């Protein structure tokens, strides 16, 4: 069984309650769930919520919702709590709740890579990396090796590194055993220094297969990001 889990924490420091922000009449998190449900390789999509307010906002939708602890420090911890309820799950996809235009085919690509028995964790990268992105510490950049395994994630980069960089899209696939192992590890030194959870995996010898996609991604981290989406897309783009 392949499960997509969307961690839906209500409070966001940069954009409070952004998952419930309406986009053409629906909460942003509802758009994410609807598009994720179109992924052909997922057997189930679950919203991992942490508040009654979120539950009420989604009451008119037919989503599978599970309440999780408020105390979780990361989305990975939240999806781990949900994944423990599904013994038959083999692959878990962590789908970010702030990607209202996520392409279902990108999710399927994360599942497909686990046909290779050596892959234990995966993520998505893209060549869409502008000059502004390179100097923006909020945009995470990735270095990969010749086998397309991630070898480093950076917020700040030097000129010499620019040619080999990709933009990181924060969607992850895990084998269930790897997810549980990852969540059991203490935050690593580089993770804490750069506030990049995926560095915990690299520092503990967990290889991350990077899947290159041509799909466009439009994450909403700030109100400015939301305004860009609303000005660039029409309601039919979200169907």
C-alpha cells in the first residue's frame, strides 16, 4: 500500500493559518488534497491535522482526516504518527500542504522510484532556479552526485557551485521502515544550524534519491506567494 499524507499544521510563523486561506472559494489545503487524490500510484491520501478549526473548515469535503498531536516539531513527525496506523503501508509520501497546484504525476514519480529496492528515501528537484532564487535563503538548493543522489542541501551558495545546483521541492517519499528510523533520530548538527530537516538524513547515512521533474511548483510560504498565484492563475487551473 502506498499512502500520501499531507501534514496540515494550522499555525505558521510566516503566514498564520495559511492552510485555510481561501483560494477561489476553497481552503488552500483542500486544493492540495484534491490534486493529491488524483495521483494514480497512491492507494490512500490522508490529511494529518492538529486543530478542530481545520477539521471544521474541511467538514464539507470528503477527505480522510486524522487528528495528530499539536506538539510535533516537523511535518515528518506528524506523518509518522499517522503512518503507524497502517501496518500494510510500504511507501509513504509526505505531501506539503502549501502546494495548491501540485501535479499528481510528480507524486507518482516519487512512488515509482521505489521499484528500485536500493532506494529508501526520495525527493523532487527541478532546474527552475532563477537568479533571485540563488540569493534567496528561503529557496533551498540541492547538489546531486552522478547517480542523482542528493549530497547536500543549501540555503546560501558560492558562485563556484551555481552550475551544479537544482531547486529543491520539499516533497518526500519514504519506505515505511526508513520513515520510522528517520523520525527516531535526534536533530543533527547541520539540520539545526541551517533549519533543513533533510540534512539529518544525510548526516546519518540515509541516501536521498533526487527525482528531476519538468513540472512547475508554486509553494505558498508568504502572502506575497499567494498573491502571485492569484494573479497568475485562473479558477479552472485549480480543477
